[in-house]
């Protein structure tokens, strides 16, 4: 196991109070850390609900002041948490510029920015800024054990997904161009980009109906494109699912320290090839 010695040395130099704060905030396996995570999880969910309720006109008219007071309570709570993470982290700069550090900051600054942006004409701007509070929902990712597995699966299957979407782009461009030549402006296909838009809507089986072919050949191509669309929907799902299963199997398997043979039996104590004792 890789140990960050610099991280450990800085942690050992902390005062007992600072170490205790670190164990509570970052100690996912400790009892106090689990209690902290549960409270933080509930606070995130409730704060997002408050944001949603505040966007409803009738509710905001009747309980706008109360909702803003509750929002300030959550903002102060998340500010204390953010400062606590910086204070108790052996590498505060690394946390501040990490993905979760940026999300934590984005979840609290909109409420404070409402002090800076003032004036009747600025009310719309304040509302837009405060919508950034929904980023708090991204803080939930630290509680999802499968999030890392999904991230790895998406990253490992990126080449297949890019090739797949490249093929889709080629299909919609070709079909859109064909429909522009076949249907023409009378049926709404008055330009190639608009015809490509129709092809995208059709192949994804959305079907807005604002443009539709009128010729027999155009309707035939549209029918084929619809059937292709049903088959295409399952492709990215299959790619990611197979990669998730492979990544999960890879995580569960072990390698023999002597001959590097992959050991699929998680309960095995010895290598099936060389007989070496497994860790």
C-alpha cells in the first residue's frame, strides 16, 4: 500500500484538537466520521429541497423569508464544514483545488454574493447566481461507493463511446443531406442543418413532429432511421455495462506476488499455479 509520508508527517504534527477534527471530517471508517457523514448527507438533501421550494412562486410568496433564513443556516453550516476541511487537512492547498473542494466552495459563495449584487435591476442576476447552490447535490458523490467504479468504467470505455458517437454523427449528416435533396423546402427541409436536426430527432426516437417527410422515399428513409434508432439506444448502455462488470471483476481479483497469475477466487490462500502464499 502506498503511504504518503509527507501527509503522515504533517498529520502527526497536528495538535490533538486538530487531529480530532480531521478524524471527524475525513474519518469515514470511524464512528464519529460516520455520524458526521450522515448529518452532512441530510443537510445536503434538505438544502437542495429548500432551493427547489424557493423556485416555486406561491411557496416563495408565502414562506420566502423563512426559506431564506433556512438557506442562511445551511450556508453557515457548509461554510464551517469547508473551513474545517481546510484547517484539518494536512494538504489544504490540494483540497482547495480538488474537484470536491471546488464544489464545496461553489455551494456556499452564491448566498454571500447576494450581498454584493444589489439593486432592483439585479434581482434576476441574484436569482441566477443563487441557482449555483444546486451544485451541493454533487457533494453527494463522496457518499457513493460505486461512483469510483462508474468513473473508471466510463473512462476505460471512452474510446468505444467516441467511435460510436462518431458513427452516429456520420449517419445523421448523411441522412440529413439525403432528406434535404429528396424532400426540399416544401416539407420543411429548407437547409442541410435543419435536415440534420430532423435526423437527430428521429434517430433518438424523440419525434417532435415539427418537420416530417411527405414523399414515399423520404418516409421510407425515416422508417429505417427510426428502427436504427431503437438499436442505437442499447449500444452505449451495453458498452458501459460490460466495462463496469469487467472493472468490478478486476477489483475483486488478485495477482500472485510470485508468478503474477490472476487469482479469481477471492477466498484462495495459495496460488493455483505456483503454490505461493497469497496476501
